């Protein structure tokens, strides 16, 4: 009698453990972003997007039958901190993949960790050096700054102009994009006739703009930067009465730029993903469904206007989940291979076709040229 | 010529903000010998509170008044809860306390407000005023006017009013001041409140031009501190001159030399001045007792 | 007859023993390799603050720009192998020499200043260094930084038949270098030069009257602390395999000074404790998410208000009072 009770109890215990096993199993995804600090308008929407999507996926049953767990850290855009969190994610939290690195500096600092630990890493930063040269475990979703330059120069040439005055921020993004623009200008048929810079905290750039205004033959102004700089540049351009076409970078693709720049923003053009003009896209546009869906979900979940940076996180997450489903497992190596084989994925940034030599997968058509008209975004035909 | 004028306008605009921040540093230093690294946060609070009060429906003047009062209260609390209790601590310890306060206020602003950039409308519109081929914004004139008024007010306060003299007496020798019947606690509270109010005013005047966000204070505190040192710590006239000078140096460097190093130019000049005049341009020479 | 073990340990030996114990015993408690990384950072910061103890604690000066020297050391290790073909270890030495030289050149005029003026001058120096590092992108890779070559120690050990993981190796290496640095600083403290140095803390005028070369000793303290900061920066660059101009910025200088003062600027063990707390704290505070900065600022204020001499001296006083 006692023996049988013992036996049945043991069996029940074994069953309980066995059942508890798979149900508790979770796929851990890591993330370290600049949620606070100078780059927080990058990291904050990115973090909010990831959280929203993880909740969404888990509510629908998870991936391959397992729930996702997001381990989110805030590196404040500081590369040393990012590096420490990268190690923490890999060694302590034992994640299977990482989406993160809001800034290029943070991304580059973390790459050695992921390469050594063989964990797939999808970066949300802009510079082209992240995926060129290609690194086995590193991918990225945002357009490169090189592409932005290309798109802007293309539009400038379309308007019959060729002499450009460049003004860029001395932060990582601005400096990197400035270099890319200088590199591709020649082959795009554009001549850079002025090259000024400003600091990220500068409140007035009229000296620099005055020099650009006086540069011989200048026909257009290109501002490479993000944060408060572009808004101040735009306002100062109006203050000085400079009537030249002004181009901004994809770094200012958010509604708050229009608010901050006020009337001065009228007529400013910039390359951006279709996300900003989601509702204005024709129904036949292949991106419309994705961007409208994400915009609605994000604005509902956070009460804030959608941002292209959040869109990068959206693309990264969806690609990761798709890769896990395709690979049928959450093993880092298998997931990495599946990410690399992503083909025809429609994201907020455009169509993604990755390969062993291309870990970004976007082409120039993914970028749209937008113009600010009457305080809102409009597509330039 | 119009170029030089434009650079000058730019330098004065930015310099006016620095001057107001430097004036704020000066008051607290005069009263307590403390350099308050949270001064930048007072500027930030002035701007941010105005933004959010205005967005909540208050007319701009009311929002601004609220911001000044609220920030002054924060300054008084900072004194009461942090600085007063650290009486007699070393220079380094006090610096760390105010830096801790600055981090705390920034963190609180992050939570209480948000992480976005903000501005509110300029007081007199954005149409630039053309002078001699250069343009200046009406808001810049407001800033310069504000700096001048604050400076004049402080000058009169410290030299003509009894309370102002009491502040200076407290800074000179706290014990002696108490012995002649000065309520030194009140003097300290007043100094911090006044300094915070001036900081808030700086934020309010500057935001239409410089924009504001929860971390706008850090860079301003640095430049304001540098300007105050350049002019001679503790001297309101030095703070005014120091602030405007730093702004002008930056603008001229950006205009005539290299915009990359304009911030560096200001620091190089400050270092050069301090090497030649260790008390700054107008500072009093300190006496060391054994 | 009192047994020799009853003789109380001198402060110097106690400090070194405590450090040695900490370094040697801690790994037994590490749940994962991540903690080797945190330990490495603590030791690297500890090295920098040990240098600051010489400047702030012994000589009574202040510097809000010491991260500039850390930046120089870090970029020496980044640029040395690439542009001069030097092995990273030699680049570290080169960086230390350059930092010492720069400190010697800049120190004389800067140290004539006192109090807040000295603070702003050193701050300006730090800002200038970080600006040059950020602007000269053709050399330094600009704000996005540049990669740093491998120290090669792991490979060297491997060829000698010793296999050790990267994280562990750095932990032991940094710990060893910290011990060496602490030993040097403590020896300095008890030497005649050290005593002359410490006389500056209380009163420069008095020190001068008894014949101490005030300017000379201040300069030595500045140079020594610059070298410590430089080595610390080099180690950081080598362990990260990456460096950005952030390492020389104002915030980092403030962090270093805060660590030094928080634990107790007068002693090496105090400063290292400060380094331990402020390096480990952000990792602990990640659980607080959005409240991290508020709590951090609050802790800084509270510790400095209630324990103005730093954590360790106050604890020491508390224990002494209890036992009497």
C-alpha cells in the first residue's frame, strides 16, 4: 500500500516536472539601447517598439510554441556601457540574439563581443561601417548614411542643381554622413562648395550659415545631423533670409522636427522611409500595409507619434522572429543563417534581401524623398 | 562688414545665455562659497516647466511665472536639504554633492516630463530685424535685455540694499555675520532661491532660440561655469562680461577660423587668461591663511 | 611573549592584503563570466582613482579633466600599432610617457591656480583633449571611434601551453596591475617625498616655510596621477578592443573624481572602494529602469552629505566608536 502510494506520487511528480519543462521554456532576446541620454530619441521609440512587439507575439502564442522574453538594458549611447551590457547579455542572461546599438559608437564597441560569442546581432545604427566590411554575426536594418547622401544628391541633380553647401554636426552621425557625402559627391555629379560644422549643443549657427551663404555659386544646402542641430539650422536659414533649397538627413525624420523648426520647415526635403507618409501612400504601394499597421499599433500603444527609428526596431524584430520560425529553432547559429537568407521581407524601411555579402539588404528605392508642406510630410513625385 | 556684424549678433545671443547662467553661479558662490553644478538644471527647469504649463493651457506669461517660482522653490530645497547639511565640507565634496543634485534633477525631469526636444513661441515673433546687412531675432534682444536687467538688479541689490550686503557679509565670514544679527539661514535660502530664479529666467528667455530638453542643462552649466571663472568668480560684472566674451569668442572662431574648434577656442582663451591672471578678469585675489 | 601575529598590520600592508584577498577570492562567487568583466572594469577604474588619491588625497589638489589623460593612454594603444607598428604593450608605455610629459608641460602653469580656478582649468584641459580626439577623424576615427589591436597576451600564454578565457585573463591582469599601482602609491605615501607631498594638503604656505618645494611636489603629484590615468585608459582600450573619444570627456572625469571622493580620497583602499561601488552600482540599478538616474544622484548626494570624508573613513570612525 505504502509502496504504491510512493510510486504514484513519484510518477505524478515526474509528470509535473515533465509538463512544467517545455511550458516554462522561454526564448531570451537581448537588447541594449540608448533609452536615456543624448541619443534617447533613437533609443526610446526603439525600446517601446520592441516591448510592444514582444507582448504582441506572446499574446499570439509565442514563437515555435515558446514565449519570448526581452532583456532590455539602457546604455545611454555610451560605447563602454554598451560593451558591458553586451557581455552581460551573452554571459549572464544567455540570450540567443540581440537587437540593439542605437548609435554607431555603441554598435562598433559591441561587435567583438557578439562575434566571439557567436550570437546574431541586429544593429539599429546608421553608419555604413557596421556592415561594410561584412561581419558574420552582424546585421543592420536602417539605411546607411551613404544611401541618404546618394538619395539627396539624386534629387538635387533632378532639380538641375549641382553646387552644395554642407553643414554637419560634429557628433558621430553627422561626421560619418559628412564623410560619406564627400565621398560620393563626385560620382553623383555634385560639387561641395562649402563645408561647415557645428557642435551638438550649439544654439546658433548663423556664423557657419553666413559663410555658406557667401560661398561662390552655392545652390543648395545639405545638413547632416540629428537632435536639436537641424531644427536650429533650419530656423537660422530662415532668419538669414537664405532662399536656397535645404535638405535634411534621415536623422530628423520625425514630427517633432516640424514642430521645432516651425514655419522655417516649409519646403525642406529629406530622405525617409515611407513610415512618415503612411496614410498618404497610394493603396497600390507594396509598403502601405506594413507601415500603416505599425504606425497605428505604435501610436495606440504609446500615445506618441510614430518615429522611423522605432521602425528600424520593428524591422529587426520581425526579421528575427521570421528567421526563428524558418529555422524552426532558437539556436543562435541556425537563427543567424536564417536571417542571412531573408528574402523579400517587407519592412518599414523597404524590401529587404539579405545575402552572405549584404547584411543590410536594402536598396535606394527603399528611401522616399519627402518634402514638408504646410507643416506636414508630403511625397515628392 | 555685415559678416562681422552677423557674427557679433550670434555671439551676443549665445553669450547672453551664458552670462545669465554665470550670474546664477555667482550669487550662490557669493553666499556660500559653493559652485553649484546643478545651475544648468535650473535653466532647464525654467524652460521645461514653461513648456509643459503652456501646453497644458496656461498663457505663456503665467506659465513662465510659474516656472520661475517653482524653480526658485527647487533651489531653496536644494539648499535646505543638501548644502546646509554639508556645512564645512571640502570643495571637492561640495562639488560632488551639487553634481549628484544635477543628476537627480535630470533624472526627475526625464520622468516628470519626457525625453523630447521642446520649445514655445518667441515673445515677439520670429521675424528677423535687419541691421547693417545682418539679422538678429527679437528674442535675442529679449535675452540681452534680460541679462542687462538681471545684472543691474544684482548690482543694486549687492551694493545698495541691506539684504544684499547681508549676503556679502555672510559669504565673507559666516560667524561674524551671525554675530551682528544677520539671519544667515535666511540669507542662504534667499541666495539659492534667487540664483535658481535667475537660472529659470535664462531658460525661459533662451528656449525659443535654443530649444530645451531634459538634458539641456549640462552643456550650459559647463559654459556658464567657464564664463564665471573667466570673469572672476563672485563678481557679477565679471559674470556678465565673461558670458558675453565666451559667446563672442565662439562666434568669431566659427566665423573666421574653424567651426570644428570653436568650443575649444573659448577654453583656450580661458586657460590663457587664468595663467596670466589666476583670479580671472575681475576677481578678487584670495588670501590664504595658515 | 606576544606572538608576532598579534602585531597590528601597517596601513600599507592591510590595504595590499585586502586588495589581494578581494581579487583572489571574488571569482569563487561569480555566477557567470560576466562578473569577470565587471571586476576588470573595477580594477581599471581603481587604478585611475589610485592616481587621483595621490593628487587629491595626498597633495590636496583637484582635477576635473583627468579623463583627458585616460583618453591619451587609450588612443596611444589604438594608434601605436596602426601608425607606428608598435606592439600594444609598448604603446601603453608610450602613452604613459606622453601623458606624463604633457602633464609636466601643462602642470606648471595650471597648478598655480587654486580651488575652483584649478578645477575649471583642468576641466578645460580635459575638454580640449576630448575635442581633438573627436574632431581629428582622419587620425582617430572621430566620434564613432576606432578598433584596438589585441594585446596578444592570450596568444602568448597559449603558446606556452596555458589556456585561459579572455574575460578571466583580463580580470587577473587588471587586478595585478592595480596591486602594483597601489603598492607604488602606498610606498610613496610613507616615504619622505610622500610626507612632503602630504604637507601641501593642509597648508601650502606652511609647507613652504619649512622648505618644501611646493610647486615641484604639486607638479610631481599631477604627473604621477596622469600616468596612472593613462595606463588605466590604455587597459580599458585594450580590454574593449575599441575606443571612442567619450573616454576623455568631462563626464568621465567627474566619474573618476566622484569614485575617489565617495570611498575616501585620503586612502587608496577608500578610493578603490569608491571605484567598486560606482562601477557595480549601475549594473545593480538596471533593475530600476527609468529610476536609475534619480537613485544614482540621490545616493551620491546622501553619501557626501552624511559621510563627507567618504565611506571608509566614516565607517572606520563608527567602528572605532563602537569598540571603545
